[in-house]
């Protein structure tokens, strides 16, 4: 039966551009196979498909159809998966809404995306009715019997989802991803990550974080279960570690580099580390030091460094970590996946020579449609692909990279390139150098402007447990041996933990102001160079 489910995924891939069609095909082939696990509760593929189809018929009656956006505001429960599939089965595009968002931001996203309806549960319905202007429906109350009719397969260019990311103007922007791009990534990931093997995957990140596409859609499309972690379990890392031990043999797990740091810190002497057969690591730059423990103590785990902006469907450039991968310094982001192309270009859009840095541009089937209701920004970031077929486009990422042989190396964000005393400084390079310190387990960099308007470079570090922590003076001496003077930070701050955002990335807004920064600024007052 399990083999039949896996075969169903391959057949669906060839006949449909939509990943949800593969889930329904798995339900037809293997109705009793477990699809969703949530604590002690389980839902089979047959139950999931039946509830989703029943709710989809009601959503169609409310006007949900091709390219119609429907919000989804639910906690991480089986009802969230029912609502997700129902929106897609109705022909619409889902808009993930985090229930913990401030009311003003929820209202803005729904209005900006033009959501026709918001799907929630009974408790959320009362609250959302007061916040959003569109119709609010409860999946738990209004899910009826399965409809007789089945929806037609969506066109490849129809929207699959709209995810909002932070914007430089202070307002979030909605990325419009179509079915063809989503299906291309899921098809490739199923093959490369071997998601069709037993075990499934834990889902421990918000649906509004596009990395969740990997841990949710890839197993379901392969006929394997997803294990929904309780809200907050990812940040209560002992709970996540217990889940790895309780369900030994996850086929796939998607984490950020910071999660690896925290898990390793909680298991400094363990003979075995919590792991899955495949660890997909993404969201931030990855360094050799962060995966060293898994390379040494989790020999059965395959490690992948996955790079990809939301605008190009989660992961479009991937590197499998092997014996040739450096043990220190940054790990390459690798090569483009199937049906994707990458270009390293200068500011004139000319190709850079191998070994020189340039801005990464991405082309191929995974490039999103653009930003919802933002034609100007779309034209600025999604530009004509001068190397591809007429009419094709490429996405300007804003990331600095370098091509070494056939592998791409990530060098940092263009907007993380700062000027210190007139010198250009890459924050990522300072961070990578600090992580080479033998007693440092985590590091983060930031810039702070003092009272005199001068930009100061600040580094934060977390010492390895069970070791004598290095002092800021030790760190400074270490950096002075490896970096030019202008790249050595003005302030070095030890921390017990690096603060993380809900997506598992460094939350630089929560990094504390360095002690003594204002005092140093006051000392400078009145001085003349």
C-alpha cells in the first residue's frame, strides 16, 4: 500500500501541475494511510480528502475559484490542513495568516491581498469578524459532506498561495506563487530528499513562513504523514527533541541554522543527536561549524543546505553536504534545482567572472508572478531575462554570491553591506569569522548608530556550554588576528541566547544595545578631529 501511494505521487506529477491533486490521488489509492498526526489525534488521507472536498464545495458557493485569494487563520491543527486543501480544491489561492499577528496587521494583509473570505475555527471566527472586512467562515462548524462534483485541475499559472514578507517601506508585501512553481519544487524535493520513504516529517514552523512548504507539502504529496507540533514547540526545543525521539525515523525535517545551534547546545555530550534521515537547512547562511556535530555523530543523516527566496518557491539552489564540504567557514549554497537557472551579474547585468562577487539573479519555472498590487515593485525586482527565451523573467534577489567552479557561495545581503569609517564591511563575513572561534557556538552581527550619528559595528556571541566562556577581550584579539582593523567591531557583547524570530531567524530588533555605547558617544562630544 505504501508503494502504491508513492507511485500515485509520480503519476499525479505527470498529469497535474497542482500538488493538492497528488494528495487527493493518494487518498483514492491509500484511504487508510495516516496523513496528519497531531498529538494523540490522527487523520487518514481518506478522512482528510472527504472533509476538504466537503468544505471546498461551500467555499465555491462563496465565490472562491481560480486566482481568488482566501485567508487561512488557524492554529497548527488538523483543521488547518483541511482548510488549506479545501481552498486549493475550490480553485483558490491560500493566504496564510498567523493568529498571533496584531489585529491591525491582519486587517491590512487581508485588505491588501483582496481576500474574499477568511477560513478559521469557531473561536477565531468571533474575533476575526471584528477585524477583517471580508466574510469569515469556520472550518469546524461549516464543513459538510463531500461534494459530488470535483474541481477541474487549475492552470499552471493560477495562483497557489500568497505569502506576505517584510517590506523595506515598512509595509509587508504579498508574493504571488503559482501552481507550476510550487509543483516543480515539490516534485524535485520528493526525488532528491527521498520523501517517499517511511517516516513523514514534523511541521513545526508557521504556515506564513514559506519554509513550511517543504515539511508540509513534500511528505503529503508523497503519500507520507505530517506530524504537527503544538504551537510554540519549536521554541521549546526540548519538546521538539522529544518528538524526534518519540517518532524515530522521520524521513525529512526542515530547520534553520539557529535551530541546529540550539539543539546542539542542549545535547553537548550526547552520543547521538536528534536527527531525521534528511535534514534540510535553510533560511539563513549556514556555516560548517553548525553542522559539524551531525557530520560526526549522525552518520545516517543526509544534510542539505537549501537557499531560496520566497519569490522563487522556498528552495531553488541546493547543496548536499558531503566529505568535500569545508568543515569551517560558510557552506556553499550549491547549484540550481530542476527547471531553474541562476546568474551572477554586476550592476549592468553583465555576467561576472568566476571567483568575483555579484548579485544573484534567478530564472525558471519557480519565479513568482510578482507582488500583489505592487506593479512598481514587481517591475523593479522581476526583470526581463536577457539570457533566456523571449518574454521570460528573472528575479533580482539582492544577495551577493560568488561562483567557485560549479558551486555558488553565499556572501550576504546587499542591504547587510555597510560602510564603517568609509570602508565597506560585509556583516556575514564578520559573523563567519567569529563562528570559527573554538569556544563560540552562536554569533550575530548588527550595526548601531550612536548619539553622534556614527555607525558602530556590534557582534553578539554565545559561548559553548561546559567551557570557560571567552571574554570580549579574547574575542577582540581573535578577530584582530583574522580581520582588518576596520572590520573589528566596536562592541562585543556576550549573550546567553541569540533571540530568534517566529521563523527561526535572528531577530535583530531584540538584540540589546551594547553597554557603554552611549557613554562612548558622550566622550566624543566636543572633540574636534
